[in-house]
């Protein structure tokens, strides 16, 4: 998705074409194989449906590129890259690709396994996880990152809503990492975002990416640190009035003391790991996801041994928690637009509604440098003018 963090709120819209309205696609059969049953989520570029694979009568998830975007070569390329990336990954903690294609009407889609569970955000909101289970979720997420990073893939959008939790019959949890829509394949020289922009969700992306540096495995580890800090304390490490200020806070402000926020309810070694993951200098973060996984698994075993009958964990801070925020619900009509001018304002609405990744503005440091250079030029010109005026004719 491409938008600007400080975009104005979308103006009132005129009647729109129904072609992109998700509900109008319910009941549609793709390639005579996949019947779209209900909308699971929608965004500026795609719509995700629960569907039925007709030949075997099983539930699947179908991600559909919006019909009005199928003529955009850049979006088709991005969608095709997501298909390629998911197809290259086979791991119990990563959602599996089943199929992809384009039906005769031009609808472009990918088909994934249907994960019947809840998001990490929902599980935390409803206080359904013990502390050791929270640690286990992060250990399994690290497992998924070990696989993706080994294949040169950086996820770039690691957040609570992209981690699905499934409670197995024996009571254990299994996580599935979702959504490789803005993932980066390091072996490719091409960049599908515009110059001076970086893909990611403000408040989660690593500070070095705001400066335009190339993403790396430690960029994903920073995002994991944000999630770990938030899961333990109930709120993200930084808050701000807008996305630009939020990214600046992650880059410049000192990390709040997690110890003071959680007290003695969280082991010291877990607090230390969160702080290491949130180091602003990527070189000071853990070297890779494998080391993080090993430390988390050790902590999890220790917690289960010391506290075999744990109660569900909920941060002890007063006031509303980050997980308690409810996404806005909008009418289906607001998800479709009938001209380029209207469609240009769509991403800001969708980003606020579904909390999808945005494209952050160009480097803050570059902007400040440009302003400083202009000031220097103005000062030099002013001094020169004063000197010229003071010379005898």
C-alpha cells in the first residue's frame, strides 16, 4: 500500500462503482475451482476471502487483487512477487500457498491454507495466553523468521495481526506467519517502492529503514522487539500524534524502562531480550533469529517449570491497552472508487481502518540535511549582500 502518513482525512465520496466492493464478489467462482464465501479482510490493494475449493470441498483463503488495479503493472509485479515468495516457503509456522492464477475475467488471485484461529492481537485482548505461551508465540515466530531469512526474504511487516494462533487438540499453540505483501527478496536488485520511500508500518519498522537503508534480518528483529515490548507492557514503546512523529520517536528517543512498566511479573532475562531487540543500532541487536529463538525457548521452559499452573497474563498497567483498540468498521461502498482522483485518497482510509502497512516518507535525516543546507545558503547570501552594499561606489 502507498500512502502518506500525514495525509488529510478522505473527503466525502460520490457514488462509486461496485466493481471493487468486496460484497459484490461473494459467490463468484474463480477458474471454476474456488467459490468466494465471505470477506475476511480488505485493503488498498487486495481483498481476502474465505473460500471453498470445490473439487475437495475444503476451506481456503483467497487473496484477490482488486479488479480496478489489475491493469497496473507495478501492482501486478508486487502481487506476483508475493506469490513467488510464499511459494518458496514450506514451514509449519508459515502460511502455505495452495494455488495462484488469473481467471478468464481477469481477476488475479492467490490461494492459501485457511488458518482457523485468532490473531495474536485478539488473543492478547481477550487475555487467553499465559506468560509462557506468549514467550512460545515469539519463539515460533522466530522459527518462521529463521526460514524466511535463510532464503533471503525480509518480511518487513511483522505485527500482531499478521501472526495467527491456532490451539491444537493437545492444548499447545501453533502460530502461522501471514502476509508477505511488502516482503523484500534480498537477491533482487529491483525495488517496488518509489524512490525515497520505505515499506512498513510506522511504529513497527526499524529506525534504519526510515533513513533509506536496505532491510536486513535485524530489521525484522526490531519489529519483533516492538511486539514483545507491547505484549508485556500493554502499550507500544512510543506513541505520537502522527506517523512521522512516531517514526522519529523510534529513531531518536530513549527506550522507556520496561522493567518499571512490568515490575517483577516478568523475568529479567525477557526484559533484557526486549531491550536488545529494540536497539537503534542494528549491529547491537541479536545476530539472528536463531539466537533469539534459542533464548526464548530456554525462558519458556524455565517459566513452565517454575510456574506449572500459570494464570493468563495481562499487563498490570492502568488504563486501556493497545490490544483493546477496535478497528473502525466502514461500509463496503467506501472500499470502491470510480476515478483516479477518488482512488488517490483510498489508502489513507484503508490504512486507518485495517491498520495495513504504509509507505513511509523519505529519510528524516535527509530532509533535515536539506533544510540545513538551505539555511546555510541563505545566511551566506545575506552576508555577501551586506558586504557588497557596504563597499564604496
